[in-house]
């Protein structure tokens, strides 16, 4: 009977080590996935902003000169830049 209690106590002593080990590995794995998520979402935001900038440039180059008389080019560029910045920040917020 004493041997049985001794082996039971030894088994209980091993359980916390196993739990700590699994918890440690789980934390490392979670950190790796979070890092990968941050990198991928950042890359997505950058690519989206670049695509939008190219589209804005193309659309401004195809506009009539009369439209530039109504609205100054600097105002359009400021508006495009601000909108693209907000879209890029929105993509990064989605990642969290």
C-alpha cells in the first residue's frame, strides 16, 4: 500500500512539469503566430495602399484640364493621400 502511495505521489510530482512544458510551448507557438499575423497584415496594408496610389495616379492623369480648374491639384492629392492613409490604417487594425 505504501508503494502505491509513493508511486502516486511521484506521478503527481511529474504532472506540473508536463503542464509547465506544454504551457511554455503553447506560449512560444502563440507568439510565432502573432508575429506572422502582424507581418502578413502589414504587408497587406502596404500592398493595398500601393494599389490605391497607382489607381489614383492613373485617374488623375486621365482627368480633363477643366476639372483641375475647379479643384486644385494639391487639394486632390491631399484628399487621395489622406484617404489612402486611412485605408492602410484600417487594414492594420483588422489584424488585431
